[in-house]
C-alpha cells in the first residue's frame, strides 16, 4: 500500500510519480514517460520519512479540506492526532481521508 499511497499523494500535491521504460540499449537514465524528467527516482518522495511528513503537512495546511481533516483527527470519533504525528501514519491518514474525494 505504501507505494500506492505515496503515488496518490504525490499526484494530489501536483507532483509526478516518475515512471520509465527501460530498453536494452537505453541511456543510463531514461526520461519519465509522463513529464520527461531525467532525475531518476529522486523525485519519487518517500512520505514515510520526516522530510516526507513535513512536505505533506505543509501542503495539507494550504488545502481547503485541511480544517475538516484536522478536526477529525483532533476531535473526531477516532481522534488520534498524537497517533498520526508519525510520518508513515500521517501519510496513511491523509491518504484514507482523501482517496474517496474528488481533488
């Protein structure tokens, strides 16, 4: 699920989940089939790291859904704000919250 989650959230944040097609005689770094980037997998964020947490947190705070999400994790039936102050669990919570919504 982690790769599916990170792909979904990366694209929700406006990033590209880089995919490449490698051929037998291809250059060392093929461009992304979506955006043409040749940065390798460096642009595929791992949202289970502290850097990924802060990137997702800062982006989320700017979104119109943030107040609803924050309320639910702070005061909702399954209030677990302390529980989600962990990169992997936070990314899971945002993913679960957003995956059923039209972004």
